[in-house]
């Protein structure tokens, strides 16, 4: 049991590389210094909060960085490929390989020595949530582990259509797409698991996520053609979105307000048409770097697209519970302040 915990300790407690407890355990000759050091590291490990992030994607990496700035956190996570693992390790992260299409379930033993678990891997179409597929194994393994907080990142897509009405967490869900249906099943699965384990559980229904390196500004600057999904979303009247910094604020707040089975919408105050977001982003870029952009989708073109493409679920997602119960004060209540802050930190992308 204790050995399991030791073998899961990230090298250098996730901050510096090289003085691994695992390495000490594997030393064949007895060395009192390394023995003393491993005991010290073990007690350091046990005295600190330990976050495991299943899926070190955009949000996962951003949140891991935020936690690393704090004193008392050890952070580890997963990604699918060796290339990405090396890249993330180069940036100081402790990373494990985990690909749900070829799952290595040793990851469960690793997981059990962490106090906090953020689940950021989306459900796989056809298969559902990759970890919950091993629900019983997960439950048994974590039952005698250290976990005390769990958050599952879901999506506002679970609400489906509501003709522009406001949707809060008490509104009935009505997912339309296959992935939204799987989201709902996964939400329930993670909440049930957390209940059985007796740990704090939150589900965050996220709006469209944007932040540095992933925003309308980046799409415009890179002058990429719009994907079908983007074209479809151009035609919607209301799209909920949230800046990644505000997701991190909400995660932080939920850690310090433990509760069971709480679901929160994590969105900004300003559900607006994507077309408006792109127009604003374009204005920012053109003002600073005039004549560097080719013509892209204009509002007129967007309008014709909206006639070509059947409109999607129109809903305005309410963030009142997030504000009132988690006490989150949005850094970016609207896409305008969010995009402006990203823009102000941008190096010249047209050297
Ligand atoms: N993007 C949005 O606007 C939006 C809106 C609402 C909800 N969400 C959901 O919120 C969560 C966080 O969003 P995000 O934008 O940070 O996601 P993201 O950047 O796409 O990251 C997803 C993470 O899950 C991992 N992953 C994906 N498929 C996997 C599989 N088959 N096996 C193992 N790992 C797998 C990815 O691994 P790699 O790192 O190796 O790629 C990545 O680390 C995701 O569940 C996302 O679907 C996103």
C-alpha cells in the first residue's frame, strides 16, 4: 500500500527533476542518506495537496501552471503521445502516458495517491467515458486511496435547444448530439463515483473555451479556413464562452468549497454571436497591423452562411450559481475584455 504510494510520486515532487524517491527505492546498496531523504520526501509528499489531471490539454495545462505557482501543490497529469509527454516534461510538468484507445490501467494505481482529480478527457463517441468504462476497478482502487476532491469538466451542450431562454443548472437537460448525450452519462458516472468514495464532487459545464493561443484572434491571424463546426457556430445567435483564466478561478474556488454532487455552469456574462466575436477580433488586429489580413468571413458572408446552415441549439447559459455559490468574480465577463487581454500580451505575429 505504502509502496504503491511511493512508486507514484512524481520525480522531484513535480517541480525539479532528478532526486526521485523511486530511484532511492531502487538503490540496491543501503544508503542511510538516501533513506533519510526518501523519508523526508515521503513526508513532504504527504503534507502537500496533490492534483492529478486526466488530460493535460488546454485547460489542464493552464490549471497545472496556476497550481505550480502556489506553494503547496504537487501536480501531475496525462497525455496520449510520447512527443507531447516530452514537450510537457520539458516545460516542467510531471506527465504519464494514457491513451483511452489503448488503456494502461496502471494509471489507476498512480491516481490513488493523489488528493485531487481533475477529469478533462472527453467521452469517446461510441465508447463513452474512457475511465468510467473501468468504473468498478476505479472504485475499488480509489476506495483506499487519498482522494478528497474531484471535478469533471463537462459542456453546456447538455442543455440542447431552448429558443434563446436562459438555462441554469436546474433546467432539464436535453442533449442533442451523441457527444452531448455521452457527456451527460459521464457527469452522472463521475458524481456517483465521488459519492461512493465520499469525496467532494463538482461538474463544470463549460462554454466555448478560449484563452492565449486559442481564440478568434488566433484563427484570424493564422488565416485558417473556418471548419464546418465554426461555420455552424457563426450562425448561432447565442454562444456561451469562458476565458480559461476564469475556469481556473472557478476550479480554485471549488477546491475551497467542498460539496457533493454540485453542478455549475462556467460561462461569462455575455452569450453573443460568434460573428460579433470575430468582428471584434478582426478590428483589434487590423488597427494594430493594418493591411496584414486577407479578406475572411465578413458579417454579410456569415449571414448567408446562417441561411445555408441549420441553426443549432440557441440558449443563453446562466452563471448565477457560479457567482453566488462559488463566489467567482469573472476576470473576463465579456469576450471583449478576454480578447483584449490576449491581444495585449501578443507578440507581433507578422514578423
Ligand atoms: N474546447 C471547448 O470549447 C470546450 C467546451 C466545453 C467543454 N469542453 C471539454 O472540456 C474539457 C477541457 O477542454 P480542453 O479544451 O482543455 O480540451 P483539450 O485541449 O482537447 O484536452 C483534452 C485532453 O484529453 C486528452 N484526451 C483526449 N482524448 C483522449 C483519449 N482517447 N485518451 C486519453 N486522453 C485523451 C487529450 O490528450 P492529448 O493532450 O494527448 O491530446 C488532452 O490532454 C474537455 O473534456 C473538452 O471536451 C471543451
